[in-house]
């Protein structure tokens, strides 16, 4: 069953009518409704093209958060072989909102790390809706250190509303853990590529995405704060999230223009959730292309290039 977003309600009505006709035909094989159903299909496709042809920033936020969008675990299952999960931060606990381990990507050994939101009530609670605690970031640090030791490229898949803001997380050093993870991203001498597959929220995303190359799915978002949080602070009204989304410039297209994102990965018509297989393959091709750019480079040069990228970020705008 398709989960429709608020702005897709007219589309839901048309596709629902087409499905009703086909259900009637299945119940009564003598009925010939294919012509009418096909006409509705064409109308739905045209509407889908119109809706997704020029999405506002807020609508992109809705698509990026779609519950049926492929998650980290789906990408790992489809793109990586011989995946061996590694657990725990060797300090406090294992954070299930962060998954990662050794794997092979198109035959080559890598380290893959990502946020996992879960896909039903039970798994979402277990995964804490993709919001990592300090032990999650410390696990990521441990895995990056291991990758650096053995010369393995690091691939991160980012999909989080932000780091978990709970009391326990703060008591265990949430901000320090995020800062250390970001620092580790800047220190490793192996290729580090990151893909924003859904939400890239605040420092919780930066701690994984301070990479040599950053790709974003076409309808993903990446921002210092959620539109709702921004609206609450600036206007004391979370309902102004549409205005906040525009002001934050959080879309893949805006961030490519600003130099924060290096690659925008095209999604199937209607978003990655409508054709997960095609979306996942496109992400795999983008990862392969980004890694290929660093083939044969020395570790020190890879690290220095990454540091330079972030030191120079925004300098063109300042100069202007």
C-alpha cells in the first residue's frame, strides 16, 4: 500500500480509482475496464510529473522523510557483499541507530557506516528513529580508525533528523562525541565519501559527512536545523516551517550551488520510495564514481584535500 504525502492527495485519488477498477475486473473477469484504467494511469503519471517537476523546499523535506524511502539497511543489503557488522563503542554500549562494518563494494574491501531509522514501529524504537547517542558516534570513530589502520575507503550513508538530545546523551558527552567524530573524518588518510540518502540533520549528520566527496539524493535535505526548529526559534511559531525551509537553502540543488554537495543523484519519478531498486543503483554508481576520483592518490594528499575543502567552504561567497 502506497503512503501518500499531503500534497499527493489528488494523485492518490486517481491511482485509487484505477486500482478500484482493476479490483472489480479481478472479481468479475467479464468486465473490460483496461481502457479506462489505462487512461487513469496516464493521468496519474502526468500529475506525478507535474507535482515533482518543481518541488518547493518544504515538499522536498516531506519527500526526504517519507517512511517508505529506502534506508541505510536497504542500501547495505543491495550494494555491499560480505557485510560483517561491528558493534559497540568499547566504552558504554552499542547504539542501534548507527550501523556499520566491514564489507565489499563492487569487489573491493571498504568500511560502511550509516544511520538507520527503522521501517516499522518496533524497529524505529529500537533504532531511536535514526538519532544517534554519544556511543553511536564513538562507534563510528572506532570504525573509521580501523579503516584507516587497514587502508580501507570509508563510505557513510546519512539519514538522521539530528543527534539525540536526551538528558542521558548530554550527560555522556553528546557534543564532544560529535566533535570527535567530525575530527576523525578530517584525520583519516583513506578516501571518505558520504551520501545523504534522506535527512541530513545538524551536527549529527556533519559527524559522518565531513567527507572528500558528498553526494545527495535529488530530494534529500541537509541543514543545520530542521525547518520546524528554525521556525520555532526565529518566529516562535513552528507552523512557519515552509518559510524556514526556503530560507535554510537545504535542498540538494541549493547545496550543490553553494559547494557543500558535490554530486546530486537523480531519483526515479515520484521519489526514491516509488522505485527503490533504481534509486539504490544510482547511489551505488555515484559512490563508485566518487571513489574512482581518488584512485592512486597518497593518503596524506587525500586527507589534505579533505581539510582544504572545508577550510575553503564559503570563501568564494565571502570574497564576492
